[in-house]
């Protein structure tokens, strides 16, 4: 069997030579002997005195950083008063950046919703106009039964006043959709009756001109830097003048005056289309319509398109007559 080596190892109990410890003692380390005494630190420097490291004036106390030293703020000034504000980080240094992005996304969804409703309205209107100008039986029947036309006119006025003057019929679903659908049916019926009194070619030409004009005006409203939303008062005054002009024409059947009236009406509602489109778009314009008013916005633009079509039809009819 192998026996243990009797040579001393690193952990042997043999005492170290004199002078091994800084104190000059012969006690082993680590062991039960004392640690180096004060004053035996290399270089003769003493250990730090009791009371902490460093002394009391060195590090900030409860009142703040030491006053009077260059480069340090005065007591109590950091970080409460001069601390940088990090609340804007993540929005490009602008706390309203996220809010602006959310507002833009909501506005874009609002615009898509308005135009979706408008397309449905225009499709219903186009169906009624096509029905009246292509079917002689339908045209003749409703010309002989004027009560339907009067009923449609009354329904149109009632629905229009309810949606324009009352908040619930235009904001509360599905009531707002029901009112708008009934109004669109009645208005489309009236447009069909009006179109039936013109030649088919004239009606189709008016539809084409109206479509091109409305598309161009909509693109212009989106691109122009001119703010038309500040012209509400001027447009309202022009509508009152147009209304009075129309009453006067009821007693004076002059072709030139009727042509001027139709041109003025087409121009006025063309400006109204730009005005209502910019109200819907919002953004940098002075005034904008709330995203909750999608029914009212669709109603405004639909009425602009309808009036432009009626006045263009009147212009073509007066010109051909």
C-alpha cells in the first residue's frame, strides 16, 4: 500500500519565517492570531479612522450635493427641478405625437366610412334615375299619381330636419341609418321624377358632367392650401340670395334669368362641396366636423352632389329648349 508523503505541504503547520507579516509577529495568517494593527498598512499610512469613508462632508447628505463645489448643483436642486423630462421619449420629443397619430388614423377611418355611405346613396339614386328615364310605364304612372311625389317631398323635409336639428337621429345607431336610408329613398324618387321631364340624352349628359365635376372638386378640396371652412357665413348668405332669386323666378318666366339662376346655383353648391369636404378632412383647416358625425357628413356631401346635378340638368335643359 502507498503511504502518505511526509513532506510539508502549503497547508503545513510550520511557522513562517520572521518578518512574514507586516506586524513582525510570528502568528500564522489566517488563524487565531490578530489582524495587522493600525499603522502597519503599506507605506505607513493608517487605516481610515472610525466614522465612515470618506468623511461626512464628502458625499451628499439628506439636503443634497455639497454646496459651494464647482460642477455640483446646489442642495435640493437635483433632480427635482433640473432633472430632464423623459415623458416625451418615444414620440419624437413631442408628447402629442402619439395623440396626433391616433387622431389621424381616426380621421382616415371616418373619411372612408363617409364615402362608403355616400357611394351607397349615389347607387340608390342612380337606380331611381335609370328606372324613370328608361321605363315609359313607370314615368307615366307617377306623372298621373302626383300624390307619391308630394309624399316623397314631405318625407324628405321631415327626415332632413330631424337629422339636421336633432342629435339622436344622426348619432344613435341604427336610428341614424334608418333615417338616412328613408331620406335617400325619398330624395332619389324625387330626382327620378325630375329627370323624367327631360330627354334621356340630357339626363345622361348631366350625370356625366356632374360626376367629372364632383371628382375634380373633391381632389381640389384635398390638395388645396386654401381654407374654405372659414367661408361658412358667406356661403349661407349666398344660399339666402339664391332662395330669394328662385322665388322671384316663380313669377317671371324669363329664359335668360333661369339660365343665370341655374349657373349661380351650380357654382354655389360646387363651392359647398369643397367646403363640406374640407370639414370632413379636418387637419390644418380652421373648422372640422366630429368623427361621430359620419351620417351628417355623408348627408351634406350627398346634398351637394344632388344640387349640382339638378342645376346642371337645368342648364342643359334651358340651353336645349
